[in-house]
């Protein structure tokens, strides 16, 4: 629901002290080489006060529409909390001339990056739409801004109130879900605008009346309190004509009162303690500090980067690597409009005694005091600056969504009046010195104050005459042609295949080494070995004559402005690096070393193995993951390559038995050039790239690789409901699953559309039934797990506890009726086709998105023009074909059900349904009496 006020850095990453040796030089060079991005724009203001910003980017036929209302939870009053977030939901439920579910309608015209969010300071709505659908989207957005109240009734209020309350329950049902409420109540004075959570209280939501919500809308949602950004395939002239047409006749709202900075500085140390159902102790520590767009913000961001960010940070190295008291340690500067909070989060190792938790906290304080005393080293500061600058360099790839160009402009204009304010922030990052960072950290000991300034309200605001006949509804467009960059191919001297797709819009390159294997290559005795081997690649290398420690690797990556990571799925492993063009040649040497020469250091292996064991323990407390861990053997049967936990993390018993030699043997077996394809996407050419790859990978030699065959199995007969007890759970999680054809089935496009109709979109049958019609759930959906063999089609339905049996009966009915008693209708097919085809252009903006698409084509043997021909294939399908597919794939096979919840409340009602055999199992899938 809430996002950072600028490009998200998470809890700002930080770095361990680095000696000023020659090794630090790449960081200095990289920081200098990364320019501050420039997002050119045109801005104008309508007579009714609406601020409009236009940014042109014609690389793809899409336009991002980002609407920021300068109203958030801080505008609420005690006793009437949660209104901003509740109204975010109400704004999706239809307006006078666009009286349809907003998400479903926009999905239907191909919108991507589609959502709305609320935080303390603002509410925003965003979507990226095909160019031809801009009028449709602007009609819809302007209609809910100017014509919402005519169709807002008690039924819609009650429905969305129920959805929000289920969202609150779902959050609080997660591990550490009680933290936000407790921290909020104990860090702000009672009358401070941040002293209640964004989602509000159940009592206040229950008490909200139609008069309350109507007055709230009238007071805050006028165009003079809004910034609208259009970014993408549009010119300023086109934007002005369209915005004046759709928004010009909306009357301005009343004058707005805006809270200025109020730091509410605290003194002394205050402590609290709470118990929760979590596997590990955790320490949260926070200070109230200056907020966004202040000189201190950039300095405190850098301090957080040095203290508790990445693996090279002081906290991580001291607590996770050296002392091994913690499995995670981080620091961050969360900047909001009127004040920020600087925080440290520490997660103890599983089963840590109270003395170890206390020592972990004390050592973290020791690291903080050392930094307060001496400040960061020059090398630490350079790496922190490089990290932040590199993230902003990547932001210019995307026009929409969180952290994209439209988000940067909208945030700055909303809070500062200057769309370029991010440049000031980055200039402060570049100009920072160790002394300035130290001074900022030491400078916040005195109390803050509050000053209110009242400015005259502009008297010239007025609505323009209407030029839109809204009774005709929103204008529609058509699917845009998709022409992805072609895949160019070459083969290195060692036989390794290389695939390149050029994209020259931003100086960013994505490298992905695709290897056969995946979860299915794990033995039944050691599940989780493949993913743990991939995880350990970044912990050290041992090439002849050259070694790198984990710290040196992290330092070098940060100095290059690069990121490295590995992913793995059922059938393959992926070694990924995202680099900037100026550092490509240097980064390739590191990339090849990480992939080909891991040393699996014993000490780091022991530490990472402990972290993996802690992660499995966490998985066994999260309802959805509890179900997905035990699901595969129930479908595939014991011994099948796909029968291991779907998370890929393995089991506690197997990971505890793993040895360093097991990882080395796995790497030796599967990491061969004849089992690999290197996919490169971004700002380079084959001529430029090939000699660099020969230098980095040419010495890698081929060898025998085990066969990777996946046997076909039968769907389990009958219906079985497996129950996993989670005492005290506020919700139940219902997972229904069955086997479906492989990813490369000839029916793949039709199966995607059928999934959309059933549960794959907001407007799908399952979500509309359990969320929108009955408001028993915050959201229900279905997913297809990609696989070379039979894959899993599953639904996930978190529902309130007292509706568990009713929801399970509804889900079973929906499964039984799909394609038969309730066939797919022409309208459902049209909506699914629109969602699948119109949304394609918005799915390929970044090199990462392109890389994922080409990886899918390469891994599953899809045609190279799969995405270019996808629209035609989808539009050619008929309801009869989808209904026939449903009959073959979904029926008469019955799903396997897993229900995770409080059995003392739900078991008897579930058994009374008589849907099938009911069995109790534990978190490892073992039968219980």
C-alpha cells in the first residue's frame, strides 16, 4: 500500500569500512561516471488548478498516466482514521459516466503497472496504457475525479470497507504483523499527523458513514490538489488538448491546509516488548529525523547505506558474518513529507537465547556509536554514493509504475512544486563529505517544533466549459503492434550459445546465464541443494591465481554500479548481472568469475546454511508458503523430480545435512557451457560484445551433463482436503491445485486466457465472487507454474476464518462449473483477450523485462516470434475452444485442496461439507491422526 517518496532503496543499503587501497579506485571512477539522470518535461496548469506534467518517450507505444492527490492519512483526524486508504478503494468502484469496476475495465484495454496506493502524504493512481487507449484512460480518471459521488452508495461503501478490513486482517496475520501499529503508536505524540497507521483502525472504518466519506472526497479530491503526469508516447500538444478536454470542466475544490515539517524529536530511551507467532526474535530501533527534500535527508540516506545496507555494511559484517548472532541486519532512512524516521532492524538467529538477542542489540549500538564518532571512510562514502546514483540511472528505463519517470516527476511536483527536485537530492548525494554525514548523524539531539503558515487562496480558479459528452462513455482504442528486438545469435569457441537483443534507450545491459537443471535436478535426499548452490556463488571465488572474498565481491559490484543475483525455477537456473554500459568490460570478468569459479568458503557456507534454515522456518509460518511447500508431492507423488517443496528452499533435515562438497559437486555437474546459454539484453552490439565474452568465458570447457527427463503422472483421483493447523490465525488460506499441460503446450495461449477468466485477473470469476461480491477476502487468484513437464495450476484464497467452509464450498462450485454448467461467455473471452493483448506493450519497457521474455522463449522452446504473434493467436480463439479446453484440463479432474488455519474453528465445518476425504497433515506434509 505504501511506497517510498522517491526511487525505492528499501532500508537504505550501507557498507562495511573499506581500506583506501587500489581496490577502491573502481568505486571512485564509477561514481564519477554515473550522471544525474535528466527527465525532460513540459508543464502547464489548467484554470481549475490542475497541474499537468508531460514527458515524451516514444520507444514503445504506451503512455503512463500517474495521478497524485496531495492527500494521505496525515490529513485525517483521530476517530476518523483510514479514510484516505478507504477512499483509494472506493475510487476503483465506478463513477457516474464510467460505472464499472475500474481495475477490470483498465485490464480490459491492456493497462499494465495498474494500481493505486496510499501513504501518509498522498494517494496516487497509475496505469500504463497503449497509446490508442489514452483517451479511454483519461476519460475514466477524470470521471472519478469529477463525477464520483453520483454513484457512490451504501452498498459500495460496505463492500470496500469489508475489503479493506480483510486487507488489515491479512497484514496482521503475517509474521511481525503487529509491529507497524506498535511502532506508530510509540514514536509519535498523540496529536501528530503520523500517529496512526495508514490503514486506520477497525473501529473507525466501521463507523465511517456516507456523509463522512462524501465530505472527505469534497474536501480533498479537487483538481487544484492534484498533479497529473503523462509520460511516454505522447507530445505536450496532444496532452494539453486531451487534458483540457477531459478535466477542464471539473470545478476546483476548497483551499487546502498543508502541514509543514514537524519532527517531534524524542529524548531518552523508551522500550516495549510484545509476543508474536514468529520463528526469530527481531529488534526494531528508530529515531525521528528531518524528512524528504531536506539537506539532511541525503546525508542520512548515505549514513544508512554505510551502516546497514548490503553485505559489506558494518552491521551485516559484524552481526551476520563475524559474530553470527543475526540472520539479517539493516538500516534505513524512511523520508516522508513532514518528517522521517531513521531505523535499524535486526533479526536474531533461530532459537537465540535472550542473552544473544541482547548482545546482538548491544553490538549494533557499538557499530552505530563508532560511526557517530568517526563518520564513514572516504571509500565507504564513494560506494554509498555509487549505489544510489546507479539506482536512479536505471529509473529512466520505465515511464510508469513505482520508481519510473512519471513517479519521479509527480512526487517532486506534489511535495516541492519543482518536478526536478530529484536532481537536487542527487546533487546533495554527490557533494556529500564524510564530515557532513557525521555532522548530520550527530546533529539531531534537540527537540523540534511546529509552525503553521496560512497563504491566500488563489481567486482565479474556475472550471472551463465542458467539451465532452460523457453520456457516450469512454472512447476505446485497439491493440498496438508489438515488434520486439530480434534475437541475434552466435557461438563462442567453446561451443556456448550466446543470444543478444539490442535495446539502446538507456545505458543498461542485462546478462543472464541460463543453465539446465533447476529444482528438478535436486536429489530426493538433498532437496534445496540447487538453490543453495546458486545462492553461494556470490560468497567467494577461487580461480587460479585470483581469489575474491564475499566482501571483495560486494565491494567490487557496488563500485561498478552493478547488481548480481541468481534465480532458479523447476527446470533451470539463472545467473544474472545488471550493469551499466561504461563498466561492462570490467564487470564481465567479475561475472564470469562468479559463475565459473565459486570457492564455497566453509565459514560462509555455514553462515548461509543457517540463514537458509531460518528462511525455511519462516516459510513454515506464512500460510500460503506452508501450503506450497507440501503441495508438490500430493500432486506428483513421492520420488518425482517435481515433488519437492515448490519454494525450492528444501527441507530443514536436508539442509542441515548438506556439506560444502555437495555444492561443489553440484556445480561441477551442471555448470557446463554445453548446458548453458548466455542471454544479453541492452545497450551493446554483437560486434562489441563477442570479443569481451571470448575473453571472459572462452576457457570454460564442455562436459557430460545428466539427463533431465520429467515423467508424466496421473492427476490424483477423487478430492482430498488436507488441513494444516495454525492456532490463533485470523484468516484461513485455501489452496486448490491440479496438474495442467506443460508451458510449451500448443494450448498455451488458450490456457492463459482460461486462467484469466477463472482467477488470473482482478475481474476473474474467483476474485469477483469472494472479494467483490461477498467481501470474504482481500484478493483471490490463480497461477500457472511454468514447467517443461506437467505444471501446477493452483488457486490461492486467503479468507476470513468464519467464512472458511463457505468459501471452500464456493471455490469447489466454481471449479465444477467452469466450461460446463457455466461456460466461458463471449464477453469473458473478450475481456481476457483484451487483457492479454492490449497489455503486452507495457510489459517490455526495461531490459530486465525483455530478458525475462526471451528467457521464457529459450527455456521452454517457444517460437522466437512467440510474443510478436501472441496477439493474433489470442484474438483467434473462441468461447467453444476455451470451454473444450476447460473440460479437458479442469474437469472431470478434481483439485487437491490444502487449508491452512485455526483448526479449532474451521475443521468441523469443513468436514461437514462432505466434499471429499479430509486429512490432517503437519507443516512438512506428514500425516497426523
